[in-house]
């Protein structure tokens, strides 16, 4: 099943509970008899899932908080807007850190002449040896395609950029951008289509990010020294303010309290005989056949840069590129 849908039934029901209490009652009534599970067992498992730190919400203030330039935030009902002008950009961060699971945000990117601007959505741990998974949406001149650049940092080392042109206009409607992470792979998804996979290849001596809790972040800023056509096209401030609009914030992962040691968080967020997390299901250890075909289509039709093939930067191909199946 798709990463976006493959979850244990009780996690699905818990997520529905957080957004629509009546949906919970409907699901528990219709699903439980079909599975021959008692209501009592359902409630026990539901409470257990809460205690395991699974989180899901569509409300910004429950999961996130502004991290800088609060005067560049605009709230319009369910929508959050971040503003970039010639004084400042803006950014927000999750209130908690997480290990494994999936995070998703729906974004409508800066419309019109967005050259020089970058809107980022990413996960990152702290410190010089941090891990990080990046979406960076690179603005362009009106009529030119929007590009998304992804990057993966492991133990403080990045330089793993891939760039592709989106196959739709991301400024006219909201689109979903997601990061799925377990002990076997990191998957970048656009509208549930995988655009990049970073696979665990520790058996080849290549480190994999699996021992540091990560926060979830987003921001908009000016990067006209590199973002658009290698920095040749600069930001036209006569078109400011530049606005990125957000809704439907969702985190479904293992929450890691800052008061708990990293090694203990790592143990807590891995399935065991006593608990089973949905992201550790064997079917999620790699892409399924359909997803693999989607990824091949994205790379064949829309990828415009891959660090693995950049012999000027890397005369010797990076080790993970030699072994990587995707």
C-alpha cells in the first residue's frame, strides 16, 4: 500500500479522533465488528497509542510556533501565511522533536515573479553532527517552472543535492509535501508521489540517520545569490511582499521529550515485542512496485540535477551513489 495510507487501523482511528470526534465513533463502530475486536480492546489500544507518542493534528498552534519575524506571520482562518520583504523573511519550528514516522504540510508557494526566493520545509536535529532532510522550493521568473531541491545531511555532512522541476504549478493550489522516515529509508513525497529515496546502507559502511530526534521547520527567505539560475536572476523587490501559504499541518511519529537522553529516545521509538509502530511494518522497508515506477518517472522526466552524476564536484562517485538502487 502507499506510504500515505499504510498504517495500522488504530493509528488511523486515533488520527480521526483528533480532528473529528464523531468520525472516531463511526470508525470504531464499523471497523471493529469486521475485525472481531472488542470495544474494550479498542480503547486499550487507543490509550496505548497515545502513550507511545503518536501525534497528529491539522492546527498550526498545536504543533508549531513562530521562530523568527513574528510580524511577518499572517493568520487567516485555517491558513497561515509567511511574508518575505526587503526587511525580513520568516520561519517556524515544531514544539517537539520526533524520531521516525511521517510529517506533511500543504503549501501554496509564492506566485508570480518569485525569482530569488526560497521556501523551505525540512527536518533537522541539533549540533554540528546533525541530521537533516530538506525540501527547498526555488522561485523563478514568471512563466518558468518552479524547482524543488532536496538534500540529506548525515552526521553534519550534506552535499547530496538533487533538483527537479515540478510537473504542476505549485502557486495556484495547495499541494502536499511529506517526509517519511524509518530505520530503512527516508522518502521525500510530493502529493504522495516519491521524488527521492535515501536508503539505509549501513551494511556498506555508509552512515544512516537513525539516532537523533529531529524538529520540523519551515521558512521563507531571500537567496538570490544562488537560488534562481545560479544567482544570475535577482529578487525584484518591487513585487514584494512574497507570500507562502500553509495549511493542514500533520505529524504522525514518535515524540521525543527533550528531557530524555538521545539513546533512550532511540530505543523508545523502535518497535519491540511490547509495542509495534506503523512505520516499522515490513511493507514500508522499501518502496512498492508502483512507487518505484513513480520515482523512475520523476527522475526520467523532471530531474535536472543529481549530485551523483556531477563529476566536476565529485570526480569519484560518492559511495552511496554506487550502491543506491534509486
